[in-house]
C-alpha cells in the first residue's frame, strides 16, 4: 500500500522498526545467555575432561 492510498494510516508506519528492534534485542539476550552457558557449563566440563585425559596418559601403559 502506498503513501497516497486512502487507506494509508500513519499509526502503524513505524511498527516494523519497533518489531525489528524487539527481535534484535531478543537475539542479543539469547546470545548473552548462550555465552553465559558456555562459560558456566561447557568450559568447566572441557577443563575437567582435559585434566582427566592428561592424568590417564601420564600413567604407564603396561604398568
């Protein structure tokens, strides 16, 4: 619908802008939560596994 159309209304003209901003904020929040999850859950697990694997390989294979 064009600006000259008789059914045109300015009331919803900027809705798209707000919707895009809402999605962008939501995506930023999702990214922040994902980073927090990586720091709190994944990194400690990797560190724990790394030290366990290192201990395993430090032992003699044939005792």
